[in-house]
């Protein structure tokens, strides 16, 4: 009887009477299937979360690589933009007066109003407010005159070589004036000018912040 005939004649309910060859093959097949199941369950299935985490990390690294590659490709353009920003910032910084130039700037603002034909009723510089690298000086101003003269004053302020901004603008009738409705007016506003802080002022301010931080930390450690 050939091999196929012997295979068909096997009784699955009586494995003990199978020829030795077929019993060996059956045992080998069972061992292969069992080994495969054990490998899948303990090795492959157990490493699925690790594999997924590795794939996610790989995708993240690819995104980081692409982002850095784009930045590297645009590095020249970024440098040009930075240089342009630095030039613009430098030009704006040059429009800020130094500490010794502020008095002259206040005179220029006052003279701008008088030059426009306005009468000055109030010109009161306030206290400086410190910012990151500059100080802000507010000036309360009250002027009397006409709409046309107010316009000349605003244009003159805009033409000053230093930065001066106008805030809280209010126009009202001048009850004490004897002029017409166009000339008997009062202009109230706050002009703000700015000056840059020199290196000594910046260093002193930084030292004051550092000292304050140390005191705060010491106070926080006290029971």
C-alpha cells in the first residue's frame, strides 16, 4: 500500500495503532503548532505594545527631522529676516532720546504748539515708567486755539525726529474765550515720549531685581 493509501486508512480514534512514521509525524506537527502558538503568545503578542511605541517614536523622529530640514533649507532667509529686524530695531532705537536729550525734546514739543499758534495753558511732565529697555515719560498738555491750529500741532509732533505719541485726546469749548466756535476750543491730551535706558541704568535695574529675588526666596524659606 502506498503512502496516500496508508494515510487514508488511519483511524483518528485509534492513534496507538498508527504506523510509527505517522505517529512521529503527528507528534512533530503538534509540537510545531504548539511552539508557534507559544511564540506568538509570549514573544510576538507580548512585544506588540513595544512595537507600536517604537513605530510612534519613529514617526515623531521623522517629523522632527522634516521640520529641522525645512529650517535648515530656509536658514538663509531667516538670517536675512533677522538682519532686517535688527536694522529696523536699531533705527527705532535711534529715535529714542538719551537721558540728557529729554529736556530739549520737551522744549521741542512745547514749541511745536506755540509755533502752530496755540496758547499753552498746561505743560506738566509726569513721572517716568520703566519698561524693558526704555522709559516712558507722560506729559499732560492743555492748549487753546482752533481746529486748524490743532491739526498743525499734531502734524508738527509727527514730524519731530524723536518718537512722541498722543493719548487721551479731548476737545471742548473754551468758555472763557471770546472767539468763534472754530477758534474758542480747548485741546487736552497726554503726550508720551520715550528714552532708552543706558547700560548703567539697565545694570542697576537688573541688580535690583536680583536682590529682590534673593530676599523673596529667603522670606519663603522662613517657617
